[in-house]
């Protein structure tokens, strides 16, 4: 078992199932597990100040969208 207890998603190909449909199921499982989002986040190093700035900007956008929907 890997550190942290997280297992990678896996699928069993059903009898008579095409490769494309099995690949589609695998991609969907990976998407639900958040693997691709995690990979994108770790593609390059982000300084803590950059992370704070990105989160602050996201919060500002969210608040302005919420205010616009209330009016």
C-alpha cells in the first residue's frame, strides 16, 4: 500500500467491452479521484505568495458574482 493510503484507480475490462469504453470509464474514475487536477497543480512550483494571491483573486471573483446574482 502506498504512503498516505491512496490507491490509484483501476478498472477491470468487462467481457466483450471495447477498449474505447474501458478507457472512457478509466478517465471518468481518474477525474472523480482528482488525479488530473492534482497533476496540473504540481506541474510547476508555486510560491506561497503566488498561491495566496491566486486564492484572494478567486475569492474576489466569487464575491462579485454572488453580489451580481443577488441584485
